[in-house]
């Protein structure tokens, strides 16, 4: 078949681009290897809520319902995305896996397991959480307890009364540890490097709005100001084993690392309900050895070690624009990434901005 635009992925980014292209009168097809929209959101752990406020987290042309709480829970986000697809008549081709994309005769040839599609433009919207990363740490194969990636974690019930090691203190690791602690498990987080932590609300103001307001300020001023404010809001966390990186928050965000947005983990650490351990040296049959000589037994290990985007396997290097959104290389190539830049001002907000800009660029 032939179409103007192929959108790969039917998560929030793919749906947003589809809605914007439909508004612009553009022909397109959305391809999704899963059997429904927003598969990543459906598999997230159950206690997850948006860390950003609903008024700055909706997709283009359709706000969240007024009845929803300020921080929307996972199941309501999924229902919103289902309703979004229905409202704009978005009908992805489900169960279709893209195998390769290359140029042919002035167009792109998209090879899928359901046949070939020719298109003038390509939008990659598969998301940053496409493929879980499982590091090969020494001795993990000898560990006799349960081992899983955070992608497979849904709730704390199976771990009540058990000692659980959470590897990695990003947003997922911090919140899973909190979920475990609140449910009667004994979690410990292994923190390999320094980590920036910000409260979800800073003195009553959502941190997303603080980020939006402070973004135009010089980076040096932000890097000087935020540590002092955060020490006041959260206390000095070095005595609990959490060290702040030397690199400032904004510089880390620009490098693709967003801070941990705290929803109660810090208080649980201070109360002794969540332990903090340094980098893992090796695993044993019954637990793990940490830098500095400490050793501890665990019943389970949850790797909150992140994901990779996963489009490298079907998008050749010469067709990758490098940056998410509209830029000179993306416009020249006719290949766009949407949803791969996660600023402190909010991923869903950024997706909406990128989707509208990409649709405008495509419509020309």
C-alpha cells in the first residue's frame, strides 16, 4: 500500500501525531506491534500516577476530564488514551511489526511482517521504554531468589514480608521501593551513582510548573539555586547514602537523565523503611555484596535499570535524525522522532508540542 506518512507506534506520541495529521488533512497509517494502543502504559505497575499535573499533560485538542485528580493514575491515563484514539478516529494496524525502513525511488519502503508500505514521510513514535535493559552483573546467575526487570513488576503483594533489592534509583526504582515498603516488604535500593531528587510539589507548587518557570533562566543560576532549595525542601540526604551529582539538574536533563520526582520515597528512607546500599560488586546464592564490603541476603532482585528505545533494529543510521521533534536534519530526511525527549517540564507536554510541530512540518 501507499500512504503519505507512516507512524510507527501507537502510544501517546503516535496517537498525538495521528490526531495532528488528521487535523491537517494528511493521509497516514499507524503501525503498532501490540494488539492495542498504549501498550507500555498498560503494563506499568499499578500504583503509578503521572508525576506532572493533568493541565500540562494532555495531548493536543483533548484535555483530561475535569473530574480527574491533579496527578492522574495509570488506569485513567490508559482510558484517556483509548478515548483519544476513538475521538480522532485513529485506527492503528495492530499486530504489525516493522522489520526495516529504507529509501527507494524517492520514497520510503517500510517492510513489515504484514507486507510492504510506501510512504513519503516516517514518524518514529515507539517510545523510550521499548526494550528493558538487563545488565549482566557478576554472579547473578548463581542467585537463587526471584530476578525480574521492573517492566514485569505490577504490585507488591507477592513480596510482603520479603527482603527485596531494587537495582537503580530512577523514578521507577524509587517508586517501586516505596510501593514495597508501604505494603510490608523490606526493600533496599542500590544506588550506583549520584542522583538528583526533587519533590513532586515544591512548597505546594507542582515541580513541573517550577521547571517551566525556571527553564528560561541561565543554567548556571539554576544549578546554583536548586541545590539550596532542595536541601531546604528534602533535607541533606548524604547521611542516608544518597549523593547529589556534580552535574547540575538541567545539564543532566539535556543529556537525557531526568531527576527522581519524589512521591514519598525520601520520607520512607528517613524512617528506615527503605534501605540504601552502594554499587553491587557481585551477587551470591543468597544475596549481594556491595562496594565497601557490605553483604546482605535478599529474597528477590528487581532491576529498575531502564530501557532502550528499540528503533535501532529497523531504522538505519543514515535515516536517524538524532534529536526528537522538528530539526533541520529531520526535515531534510523526512524522518522524525517524537516522544524521545523527557524534560522536567513533562514528557506528555513535550509530546504535544513535538506532535504539532512535526505535523506542521510534514504538511508544509
